[in-house]
C-alpha cells in the first residue's frame, strides 16, 4: 500500500495586545489540544476551535474528525484559565459531517451554528443543557452546501456571512430581523467573488475599538494556508464594503512544529485586563499508508 501525505490539524492558544498582534505565550504549551486528547472515539485530528466564557471558566467547541467514519463531530473541552485545557466529550453528532461550531449567546440562550454543508443547510442549534446537550431549532438557509456560516448582531439586526460553493471563492451576505429568520440576501451579495484567497470565513466577527473586523482563510493554491483580516467599513441594508487591515497575513504556517504548514482559523476574545486571547488551529503534514477516510481535511 503506497504512502500518502495527510494534514494533521491541532489547536493552539495565542495571546496579544490586540486581535492583530497575536503570538505564542510562555504560559501556554501549544498545541493545547490534538487528536490524542480525544478519549471517546478514535480521532484523526481536531480543528475549528470556538470559545465561550462562563462563570466557572472557559469552554471550547471544535471539530473532532472520527477516524473510522470520516465524519466530523463537535467536541468540547474546558479550562479555568484558557491556557490548560481538559477534554470533556463529543457533544453533537449527526449522520453527516459537522465542523466549524460557531457558538454564541443571545439573551438567555446559547446557540451553535456548525457547518452542515452535507445537509445542504445552515442549521441553528440551542443548548438544552450546556455544554453537552443540543437541540435543533430550525434551518436558517437551505438548498446549497453552505460553508462556515458566521452570524453576528449589529445595528439591531442579524447578519450572516456564508460561502455556498466548495471552491471556496464566493462569500454571500444575508440579514434578518430575527435570529430564526426569515433571512434575506443583501443587495450587494455576493460581497466576494472568484477569490479563494479571502472568501471563506476564518472565525467569528470581532469588534475592536468600536469597529468590526472579518477574518478570512486563504485556500489557494491549497486549503488552509493562512488567515487575513479585513475591517468592515460599511454595513447597512443597502451597502457593504471592507478593506484589508494588514499587508501580511494575520496567521500563517511557522515552518516547524504543530502548525508548520498552515493555519486557517482564529477565535479572538478580549479579557479583563484589556489583552486578547484567541483559539487558533494549524497543521503539519504526516505520512500514512493509503488514503485515510478523513482525507478531505477539516470542514472541506
């Protein structure tokens, strides 16, 4: 059986003075989570980490790739300080692939919008018992392979970025007065066309000093190379515009170690002292016999 290369994804924690000055920390040993930390199934890799804070600490939700089925599951880990993480369990499984567990709170509820492109829908889940039990609320959009849908509340309404093509080159924008919908496409949508370098989402929308920022994964010439940052400079019912924040990628492969060959996700949060902490992911290539069932990589 021939040898083949596959991507071994893992999860790390970066810190910094702002979402645009993130780096490794002497207080964190990266990666903080890898496939070997998953105890309730045989995992090929972990990726797409999103964090949320509760009074009793931090929770992280992420894709854990089931090595047997080749399907992504949503798993959870917990930390007191966001530096040292302890794996909990798989908290959401479906008969189709799950990844990119975008998690957020609104009013008294906690919601998750995982990537469910195989179901040809954007599906909204609510925690019936946080963090381990989730119930399907509704489908926000249907009929296309929507990828990495990213919701945020701004100017008294809901907004959603999503990619609807597996070539990762077209970003659509939707809006709604209610979280459950109905969702309407923005008149400027698609807001990115024929550009796999900047179309697909790389994490939640960040607010920094009263301004909004979008993070995009660079998927050309290969998937998951680096992350770019954009400031949203116009967002209304009729207008949308963005501009690059930096001339260089915000995140990229480090040549050596757990994230040697690429990075494609970050989830930044400001903490009490004004510093920022972010969960990130990255990969390095590893050899395996034959073509593994998870060869499509995270959330592809």
